[in-house]
């Protein structure tokens, strides 16, 4: 049994990892910007919350002290729409925040780091600030002198994520399903339970090092994924309604000029143009010896209905 700190432990991936690590007998501590977060999935579990912010190094010391390992799973609020005025950016939170966490882990003498990264990093030399930040964060984790794994996680879906359940609910009432851009980018969606299992394996098997993909076994386009999720909540076949990329970029350009941006051009690129194919396999089988659930079974598990 280890004492494990989870940054982003109140978020989607972090809270599922926290629950599983608790169930496996580890002592779990969560870093949150809030003093007493209420996370329904974690109610009743013996989890310790420590207030802190990855942008403020001094706030991290009490969180890392006394821990054996850390899972770094933070991302800025309203991701992937940056808000530079509030310092909610890829660079401030993903890159610098992770560098601060590595420094705090070094001074607290942690023995293991698991960084939650993204699969889109396999895109060749992209200029996007999100990819630059994640690559810099991965570098920081690996040069810190602590045994480390970066899990490059594909698109995650779950009954309690921010996007797909809303889409499934909306599709019960509307025959039309909005598809950002052409929807032709590819991904290999993975159920959140499989991501949590990958994290638990990565924490516990300290002989495993380096970058590991965490992908589902079925590769689809974004359009196929969105329609499959929409179909889980709908009796009749849903009709795709493409939102032209040019219109999305115009909305992003306008959004960036508002005090609290609802959309940005970088967020549009993030949502429409990244290839998230998992050509080298799911990663979980090769590195951890378990097979993630297929998309059909996973959607049934997440949304409780068959995907037609
Ligand atoms: N979800 C996906 O499909 C997906 C796919 C691939 C990779 N990833 C990566 O996985 C990681 C986790 O993603 P997620 O979807 O689980 O995130 P999420 O649900 O959006 O949660 C974000 C978490 O970050 C914390 N946070 C935000 N700003 C912070 C700050 N300044 N200091 C400390 N904590 C802060 C929040 O905690 P409080 O609000 O409690 O402070 C929250 O727990 C990210 O690195 C993301 O890029 C996600």
C-alpha cells in the first residue's frame, strides 16, 4: 500500500483513478483548488483533500509531503478554451503547473510519477499550444530523476463526463446531431474505467517506464463516435448536421474577444483537427496485460443503452 497524491483528482480521470486506488487499498490524497470539494463518486471513501494550485509552487509542498507516488491529472478550467486573463492556459497549467509538481515531488522524495498526457502528441511537430505544453510537461516528468510513466490517453467517455452524456440526452429529443467540421479526424475512444485501471497498474508496477498509449480497441472517426453516442439515447436513426469549420473559426475568433471566452480558434483546432489514431495498439494489452472494452460494450456500460 502506498500514499498517492492525485492532482486533478476531482476531475473525470482523476476521480475514477482515486476511487480505484482507494479500493485497491492505497491511501489517496487529492489536490484541489477548493478547500472542501464535494465529488459524488468519492463520497464515503477515506480520501484526504489538500487545497492547492499547480500554478502556485508554495501551495504544493503540503500536498506532496509524505506521499510515495503522484498521479498528475490536472488541466485548466474550461479546457480547451484558454482564458489568458485568468492565467487558465495550456502553458500556465499543463506545462508550468506540471513542472511545479515535479519540483515538489523531488523535494518531498516521491518515488513514482504517473503523468496523464494526450495521444494527439503523436502528430508531427504541431504548432498548437496544447501539444507544446503537454510535450514540455512530459519532458519535465522524465528529467526529474523520479521513476515515471506518461500515459498518452485517447478520447475518454464515461457516464459522468462533461460532453457525451449531454449529447446522448439531447439526441433523445432532437433528430439532428451537430458534428464539428467534417468529423473525419480519427480516434480510439477509451472507457474511463480502463483509464483508471491503466493508472493503477502504472502506479503499482514501478518497473514500467516511459510513454504508454491508453487507447480503446476500436478506431473510429469523430463523426462515427458522436453518432454512436447519440444513437444510444435515440429510438430512431439520428441525422448528422455538419457545422462548417469556417463558421467554428469565426465563432472562436469572436469568443476569444469576450471576457470569459466560450470558444477559441485553438479549441476549434483541438476539437476538429487532431489525429488520435492508435497505430501501435491499445497500449494497455502490451504494457499492463489487460484488454480495454470495445466501443459498443463501453457505450452500453456508460450510457445504459445499446448503440445501434
Ligand atoms: N478527458 C479526456 O478525454 C482526456 C483525454 C486525453 C487526455 N486527457 C488528459 O487527462 C488529464 C485530466 O483530464 P480530465 O478530463 O480528467 O480533466 P477535468 O475533468 O477537466 O478536470 C480537471 C481537473 O484539474 C484540476 N485543476 C484545474 N486547474 C487547476 C489548478 N490550477 N491547480 C490544480 N488543479 C487544477 C481541477 O480540480 P479543482 O477544480 O478541484 O481544483 C480538476 O480536478 C488532463 O491532463 C487531460 O489533458 C483527458
